[in-house]
């Protein structure tokens, strides 16, 4: 593949519109046509103004607002990915310094990857501790009975 083809492929991948952008574009275009042809049907001589204003001003503004909304909504996912990467880096560092054995490291990495965020991992660890304490209390009761 030549450099020119690669550039064209990269541009094509970046131009994908999200479903929100497609919905916003469809609604705005429909409203522009509805207002423009409605004014034409009512006999207004200035009906044509709706089309340049709508397509050159309202449509790009609405799409920009949709992109801003999506970028702000998507920031939370980036933060959780960063938290997970930071936690993995901390585990790697502890393993490299000898704080964790290979089995402990693998178990912690598996638990971390099973959860979506670091907060989920902490909640999962707390739940396992509670289960362990409950199981230990049960064993003690059985031991006391014997």
C-alpha cells in the first residue's frame, strides 16, 4: 500500500459519524426542508433564506454541539482505562521489585482485568474478604461444636 492510499484510508476511518451525529443531522435537515417549503407554500417570497441559513449555520452548529456532547460523555471511559493501566503498572512494579510472587501477580492481574474499573476491583476485593471472614467464622463454629 502506498503512502497516498494509507492517507486516504486513514481519512475514511476518521470520517465515521456517530449515531447521535446522524440523528441530529437528519432532524435538522428535515426541519430546514419543512420550514423552507412551508414558507414557499404560504407564498413568502423570502423562503429561500431558510436554506443557506439552515445548511450553512444551523446544521454545522448542531453537529458541533453533538460532537462536544459526545466528547464530554466519553471522557469518563478514558479515565477508567487510565485507572486500570495505572493499577497494572503498579502491579508490574511490585512484581519486578519482588514484593509479589508470580502466582500472586497473576491472580491480581486476573482479578483486575475481570473488573471494569479500579473501584470495581476494590469492591470485589472487599466482597472476597467478607466472604472469607464469613467462611472462617463458620469453620470456627463447627470446630467449637466438635
